[in-house]
């Protein structure tokens, strides 16, 4: 994949806007549907917030890198890399979506969104880094 | 991002305008919690002006709903559409909460 955007910052909430903007600017060039653009933004936000909240627990925030490109003219691929604790976010079981209000946990939905809005997401641990690849279809409406 | 509130009979209508993401949702949370602190028992959240919502926004809505439930209050939504509707559907929130087509129809039901 040839990266059309490539941004590295400290993994802090302050930088979330800059990181998401880099994806948004690529997505705007190749996605016509406003709804689909928001899906892309949602995938990027959830994946980044997950890294910001959990990757560097107990220590100073390390770096997060986000790259974005187009694959086979059909996919917008977001790749997120951090050097935090090993964590395969895709292995997290889905939340119970039918639980009543009082029993619904307040977490876990972000990862669920990330999985639902991408096709064939891949996690790998390589050279002490977590690498998460999130392909979003350019054309398709979300499979509901 | 802002929240406008008004009272219609016993129903408090909170209209969310803008985005509820990881950076902005705390502002909405503050407003909703202060409404709860004032003892409101019927809360209608109007999402007509909501442009974007992520799991951070849903967490705020769920936390508000839990507090409302604890005191046997009622919380419902109106004007769910587009992206916000999709997010409600994927998260199961759409079947978890009562969602009205409009503020008017909600007030008709809740104001009784």
C-alpha cells in the first residue's frame, strides 16, 4: 500500500484531532458518500482512542503512527502502529448488545464499531510494535 | 458542540448540536448530569442536530440512562437519523431505548 498520509505523534488525546484529520483528508478525496466518510472517521477514532487509553498504561505516552492509503481502488486502508504493550484488539469478544440498560457495560463498543465497519481487519505484533490494519470499503454502505 | 435545554410541561428536552466524540462529549455529559442533579424525571434527548457520535458519546448517553433508571425516571430520544441512527443500530442502542420520530410525538407520549 502506498501511503497517502503518514503522521506520527505522541499517543495523547491532544493529538487525536491531528491524527484523525490526516485520515479524513485522504478519505475526502476518494469517498463520495458523507455517511461513509463518517464511518471512516469512526473507525479511526475508535482505534486511536484505544491506543491512547491502553497502549502505554502506567508510563509516559509513547508514539502512535497512522498511515492511510488506497488498496486495489476498493479499499481505504488505515494502519495504526504503536510500541505499547502487546494487545490484539481484534481478539476482544463482542459486547452483549441485548443486555438491559443497567447491565450494559459502558466500555467495549469502540472495538465493536471498528470490527463492524471494516472488512478483514488484521492485527500483528512485529518488532515490538502493535500493527493494526483496518480496511474500509470505499463504496459499500455498511452491512446492517 | 452545544446542548440547548427547554422544559415542555414535565419533560426536559435537551437538544444536542454538533459532535459527541472523545474530545467533545464531556461537555454534553456535564449538561446532562446537571439536569439530573436538578431532579428531572423525564428527559428527551433530541439528536436532530447531532453530526457525529462515537463510542465515547454513547458512553455518556448510557451513563445518563443508568442514573435516570436508578431514580425510576424516563429517558428517550428523538430525531435519530443518518450516521447517528447507524451507530445506534450497530451498538444495540436502537432497541435498548425508546426512539421517537419527532420531538412533538415524543412530547405527546411522555407529557401524559
